[in-house]
């Protein structure tokens, strides 16, 4: 029979573990934005070699499961002499994986803008760099907000994979609770509710940002 008290008791340790879920997801998306912007620049470059490098990066990261990439990074770093905590390997993997999707999001947003805007800016004497900063990028960011929030939500859910390398996030904490209480249903249901609450908040944030930055 379902135990309401066990279900409610599971929320406190899971809420504490949610800090690591948010840390891995938040830092992953932040670093992914930086790396993704660089990959996007390569993808839109006039250099064929740069475009090929960007295509290889995106194809590999989108074609290999995140769990496999996490394990590769986790076991590769000590081999090359870099000994870091498991959470660092988790953040690095999350950022690298996110960068592939973010670069494609931004590339799609930029290419969706009318080319005439940049040409008109140059025609009135604006430098190419200024036209990018003042005209193209603000619109591209606004257009990409829904996709970026969706990517962050996917990262929050995918962060459950970092439990396999020992990071005490929500999923691993729920496994620990299930092992202690011998009530797996209540523990995993509490984890599901917590993931849902986080992602509903992120979705609401996305709608607010989309409204504020509407093109």
C-alpha cells in the first residue's frame, strides 16, 4: 500500500540533492552557450575547414548517447593526468553535449533572419561588427529563447545520468531513499514530482523571457 508519510519524508533529502541537479544543469547550459556560440561562428564561417570542424563536432555529440560521453570523459581525464571530482566531469560533459544543440539553435535563428537587415545596416555606414551586436544578435537571441529553455529542461532531465558516476543528484538520492526505506515507489514518485516542479518553473521562465524579448 502507498505510504503518504514516506512519500512526504523523501522530499527533504531529494530537495537537498536538487542543488546538484541544478548546478550540473545550470553550469552545463552556461558553458554550453559559450562553446555553442564559438561552434556556431565556425558553422557560419566562410572557411570550409571551419564548417567541416563544426559539422564533425555537432554530428559526434548528437550521435553518441550522453551516458557514453559522460563515461568517456569521467575515465579519460585521469588517464591524461587530470584528476577532478565526479561533478566536474559531469558539468564538462553536460556543457560539451549542450554546445552541439545550442550551436544549431543559434545557427537556425541567425539564418532565419532576413539578410536585408544586415545589408541595410552596412548601407547606412554601420560596421559589420556593430550590425551583429546591435541588430542581428538581439533578434537571434530573442528567437532562440524557446529552444534554449527547452534545451535547459532536457538537460535537467538528462542530469539524472550523472548518478552513474556518483554525483548525489535527485535520481541518486531517490535510489538511496528507496534502499533505506525499502519503499521505491514513494521515493521515485517524489523524485518525479521534484523534476516536474523544476521544469514547470523553467517553462514559466521561458514564457516570461519570450514575452519580454519578443521580436
